[in-house]
C-alpha cells in the first residue's frame, strides 16, 4: 500500500501541473485540474492504511509516511489549481459548448442580415436611379425650350459640365420630346425607354470624363436605341457630361416582321370599295392533235 500512495501522490502532482498548463484547452484542463486533488486524496487514504498496517505488524512506516507527505502536498496544490484554473476551464468549456449550439443560428442570422442589407442597398440604388432619371429628363425638357429660343444652344450651357460644354452644346439642340420620354421610362416599357447603369471604370467614356476631372462613380449612363447620354452628380448638382445621337432613341416594343424596334411597317394596300377585282387569267385549252383519231371512231 505504501508504494501505491507514493505513486498516487506523484501522479496527482503531475495532474496538477498539466491542469495549470492546459487551462485554455476545454475539457482537458478540467480533467487534469479536478483529477489532481482526487488522486492526492486517494494517496492520503492509501498512505494512512499502509501506516496502520505497518504499526500492527511492527514494520517500518517510512514509505507510507513519504507517500502521505507527497499526497498531502499534491492535494493542497491540486486544490488551489482546481479552484482557479479548473473553474476557469470549466466555464470556458461550457461557453464553447453553448457557442457551438448557437453557431448555426448565428450563421443564419448573419446571412439574413446580409440579405436585408443587400436589399436595402438595391432599393437605395434604385431610388437614386429614379431620381437621376427625373432630373435628367427635366434638363432635357429645359434644353428643348432653350433651343427653341436660341437654336445655337448657348442659353443651355448651365446644364453641362464646364469642361465638356462646348462639345455638348453642338449636340444639345438635337434632343426631342422622345429623348425626354426615353430617359424617364426604364425598359421594358411601352414607347421610348432607356437602360441606365453606373459608368464602368476603365471604359472609353470613363477615360473621357476622367480627363475632364470627373470620377466615373459619380456618373450614370443612359442608352436607348442609338442614343447614349451621360449625367454626373458633381458637388450635389446634376449635370450632363455627354450626348451622343440624342434624337435616335428607341423602344423595346416587339419587332414586327423582323424589322428593327421602332421601325414603321409598310401598310398593305387595300382596294377601295366597289373597285372591280382583276380577273384571274385562265390557261387556254390545248389544240387538238390532227393525227389522233376521234373518240369512238373505228378505222
């Protein structure tokens, strides 16, 4: 029994050291921390039994005493580690277990929050795009009015980017009412409409505006038929940055007989009532063959 008490005391001491070193590891730290005083207590009991038997038989109790001392020291140190590092490890283990159970729900919540954020961003972008359409179309209407008073377009330069004003003015008075309608309406729609998108970085248009000191992210491109119009929001003010074939807007109506969208189809001529219809020509009957004998004639 005496050697067993010594072994238990030493193992309890080792568990105490490992419990201290593995405090941050869930479950493992708790096993070593709480296992140390339990083993040490078993060593104390074993040493006491060994000392009693040695006294009964008159043998030396030195080994049992050594086992008792080692077990008591291991018990005291193990108890301190169990009440400090062991409890910390137990709390960490419980938290990790609860976190593992809540992790799927947390992931679903984060995914749902991400989807809601994306929807809100899309709604805000759509709202900004609608506002850009209305503001751009309003400028087109005002340019039309200005061009009626001054066909040179000089009275409309306030609507253009200053560095692009001269180029835009040459095209400005070609805008029509259909141009404004196309800008207002997003395709698909009945009649003239347009598609709108942010000006992509790296495109020739972006480079053109970059040379004029404009950032591509500030601009919106409207395309309709062969027309392309670009508007930019600079310093809280919306201005026209580019006009190209402004009058050549189109619609997304279904093409008829393969003609391009917006191309009028030729009408089929209809004769007025009472007009005599031309007679259908009848092929003449074949001439009789003189060599053929008449039907029913016997030679």
